[in-house]
């Protein structure tokens, strides 16, 4: 994959309740973009983002995964996050690396607990949001009910940008309310809007035009005077509305059938904010997304790789992280040597010369750096806000089978806590036992199994 300038990068987190099709959607995006030639499935353990044996065993995501792809001469970094509540720490990490949260909703179930948590976490970070009403090809899928539920919960600023053509087994694709064209099949073949949808499309488009006009005084005046907004003005208004949060777009789709996915990818490149649209506050410093500026990067994940060792995932907010260089860890006040830098796709690392501002990368074998740390230029006073995690709600005592295993167990426990800061490890003062605490029983159970393997 070539290096893209900062304004041609989009960073999007897929968030939402468990089982709403986020991982399947990520796979469909890769397939639509030509990054994979075969559509992987969760059942066959062949998706790019769910590659961990524990994820295969449980058939749901346990940790975030980076899925980069190319579309319309842009690079889109998709971060697929878990929906199961025990693994919300990964959602918190993923949201710190993006400009937009795309909330996946099951078209049958509508809003669920995980939907509300996803909105709340994104709201805490003042991130722009969008909804995908996914799985429109399922029995009892109901787009209109989902839209009503979304608007009841979060207001009429939530508006459809695409409408479904059909539903359940007859779901064929979407109507794009900006182009006023229909896009059907997994190739998104363009055609006229079906006659039975023309009225609904006209009404929905009018609401979208009004929301877009309200982002700019000149557009408001033009709209109130009855003049028609040009295509460029409408696009600019939609972009501005999404960036400010005054517009939350709603899309229709079905990841498993790659239906509506191509229009969603196009919308991400055309309407979702770029890293250059956002200024990040770091204490008294305002960080602009500029690759020529001094380095400022946030470490948002630490992972163990069997081949390269400990991997540190980072988002570059300003400056550039080059291979064979140095960075200052402002959180720990230590110098870190940067060896090889990588782009990550699922479990695969691709060596690159550098990671520019706005992009996401990884580096192996940093000595002191942990999740939530700030990497910057030495002498800089930049320190980014650390990642906040929910408090643990479940615990288990951990003890080795034999005394000979004590040191190995302790080392393994400390490694998994480094990889997942939403875990806590303490020693019981009365019993001397090690206590591992996490965000739920499943969170603790999964990590105890990992300790045994380590």
C-alpha cells in the first residue's frame, strides 16, 4: 500500500453491540476494495480481523483489529472492535485512534445495550458519529423502526443518507440521497431509483438538505429563499454537519452480502472528517495534523506477536514516526529506539519506511512504552490524555500448579496486564494469592486461558 497524505486518510472505528455484524462488515469492506479475493466468514474462522484462536473458539471479537484498505484514492483505516461488554476496554482504545465512530445496529434487534455504550464512549471524546443499520437481508429487518429508535434516543440530527431497496431476502441495495441514484448488488451497480421509493427518497433528501444548509449562514439563506443547493454545496454541508456533530448520518447495508458497502466506503472518503480536520488538545498544546511538525503519537494498544515480540500500536497525531529512529516517551520520561515500523492488517505486519501524521502504525520491542503513553520529540512538553478504562467488576484468584511454575505464572500475568490495561493484578495481603480482575467473568476467563498458554 502506498503512502497517503494526511488529508487522504480516514480513521473509523466500528463499534456497537455484539453480533451486529461489525467483523463481517470489515471483511466486506476489504472484499469490495479488492484487498481480499475471497469473503472470509466467522463460521469458517477466515475473517481478517478475528484471527486469534480464542476468537475462533468463541466466534466473537475479543480485541480490536486494524483493517486498512484503499478506496477512491484514499486510505481508510478501519478499527474493528469487540461488542461484548466484557471487552469494552478495547473499544475505548480503538476510539482514541480515530476521527469517526461508525455504530453498527442489527436491523432486526434495533438498539441494544452495546449501542448505547458505543454512543456514550464516542460522545465522551466528542467524536463525530454515524450509524449503519446492518443485516438488512435478515428476516424481520426493519429499517424504519431502527431509524425511529435512533431518533427517539438521540434526536432528529440523526438522518438517513442511504435508504434500503427492499428488505429481508429481497434486500437488493441502497438509494443514495445525495446522488439520488440506486446502487444494487454486491458491485453497487448504478441505476434509477425504483418508482415505489421515489416519494420516500424525495422526503428524506429534503430533510438532509435542510440539515446541510444549517451548517452555513449563506446556505441557510439560500435554502430559505427557495433556491436549490448545488451538489458541491450539499456535499460541503453534509461534511461540515458530520464533523460538528450537528448531523449523524444513517446508512443501510448488509455486510454478508456486500450490499450498500461500496456506497458506505464512498461516503467515508467524501463526507467523514480527515485527520487534518481535527485539532487535538494536549494540555496547553494544540496539535495540528502536520507530518512536518514535531512528533506527537498516542499508543493505543499493546499486543504480543509470536514472531516479532511485543507490538506497540500508535496513532500519529503530528509529525512522523520513521524506522530506525528515536522517540521520547513523555509519559515515562525515557528515550525509546524505534526499529522497524509497520502497517498492520489483522495479524499481518507490512514493513514501511515511516508512518505519517494521521496514520496508524506499529513498532516492535519498545522497552518501556505501554498503552496510553505519549511518544513525542525529545524536549517537547506534549503529553496526551491517557486512555480511561472502566473499573473491573469480576475477579479470580490465580495460583500455579507447582512452586516451580510460580515465576512463569507471574511473568505471564504481568504480560497480559501490559497487553490489556483494563485488567488489574493484585496480591491478596492475607492469602498471598494473585488476584486477576477484569470487566466481567468472560474477560477474566479468556485471559486466564492465555496465561496458561504463555
